[in-house]
């Protein structure tokens, strides 16, 4: 993130200062490092125009800061500022964090609106799918209510004999067939017994 970028920029500035100090003035145009200040024993060795314009020296703590800090410039822009002291020099650099904050704010808004929408969509989809999946059970229950001792020839609807509901309906229909056969035998027996008793 920004702290890693700051560490890389401070490392680059320090390396250029040690190896080619005359190139420090070209860092902004060649390397894109536009917000830094380098002090050595003689005072300010190099300071970018943007650093001075934004007053970023006020955002740097005296001495060596252990961690980068967030700082708001008088212009209202927010910066991540960090400084590192070495034996003969001190480098301070800054990175503007406004764009990162804007991106995070946009992400938070998207999540704040998207999560409830996704939850509502999931609930509506689940309700719809559950209704479609359970509709065969409703049809079987309705048909089962219509079956009485006088209408044992009726059967439950079987939409798909291979799924669980189809297998349940098939087993129930088989049970109804056996009951129908048992009732038919009982009726025949009762009729035969009644006939025998009359004769």
C-alpha cells in the first residue's frame, strides 16, 4: 500500500543521494517522486516544490518516526508522511492518500448498498426456488385429501419418478393399489358372505 510506496521512495532517494547526489533534482521528472525533502549536515539539501507548497515539513515529526503518519495539509489534502534518519542525512517523503480514501469510501458505499440488495435477492430467490421445489408436495397433499375409501382408484401425480418426490408418490401410489386390492377382496368377501347368509 501507501506505506510500502513510501518506503520504496525513501530507499530510492537515499540511494541516489549516496551514489549520485546531483541527480536529486531530477527525481520528480524522471522517477515521479514529487513529495520529498532531504536534509544533511548543512541543512536542506533538496526539497521538491510540491513539498514546500503543501507545507509538508509541518507533518514530519522531529527525529526519526517509527511509522508513517497521516497528515492533513492546510489545503485540505491528506498525505501519508514518513521520515528516516541515517548517519549523515535524513529523508522525508509523502504520498497523497486522498485517492485511496476516495476509493475506500466508494467501496464502503458499494458494500453498504450491495450487501442488503444481495441479501434481499437471495431471500427472494430462495423463496421462489423453495416454492417451485415444494410445489409437487402441495399437489400430492391436495390429491391425497381427495382420496377416500370410495375413490381408492385415484393416484398421486408423479412428475418425475427419479427424484425424491416422485419416489414418494410412487410408493404412496403402490400402497394405495394394495389398499384398493384389500378393499376389493373385503367387498367380495362381504358380498359372498351376505349372499351365503341369505340362501
